[in-house]
C-alpha cells in the first residue's frame, strides 16, 4: 500500500455533493503533487476526469457498504497510484444496491499494467469488504495517521 498511496492523496471529512464533484476532487488529489507548469497540470487533470468519467459510464464502480472504487488506466501514468476520499455525507454514485457512497478509493495505473490493475483492485476490494477496515476509514481525522495505519 505504501507504494501506491500517499498522505497527500488522503482526503477526509469532505463535503462533496455529487459523483461529478467527487471525480473532480480525485483528479485534484492526483495532480496536486505534480510540479508541471499550470497548463500541463490542467491537461493532466482533464485527462484524469475524462478517464474516470468514461469508466463510470461503463458501469458504476460503487460496491456495497457505501464504497466506490473509481479507477482507470492512463498512458501518462508511470506507476500505480491510489487516493482515498471519505465524505461527511454519502452521495449517489449509481450503486447497484442503491446505497449512497461515503468512501471513495480511487486508483490510476499505467495503461499497459492490466494485470497489476486487477491485482490492486482485488486487494482493495478485499480490504474494503472488512467492516472494521471501513469503520477505520470513516472515523479517521488525520490523513498522515490514517496513512500510517493503512501502511503500518
């Protein structure tokens, strides 16, 4: 987990009101650490938003228990990266079970890393299927402390 997650990409207690705004916030987290010029950052941000939105159009990435795992493969991505967003109030993420989502675990991977993509998704789904793990995310107040807990 330490290889793909950073405390800077953990966003807790967020007030986000829609799936579209959540995807935009996720793209913000992925681009915030980049040092490219502002025009290039805007391009990268737009690519991320478009790719995550396109994946959602194929079918919602929302799972049971108030969780969504938006993910995509990006050609400009050099290594797998994850971001976590925990919301104050759950939002509609078009879940099959009609449940609202308050935990969003996003993942981007290099375009050619299909097998790695599936392995990371499976590991994340396994962790998020544990009630205690979900509760840890929901109760977290400090990104660095949560990062250390997750990556211990």
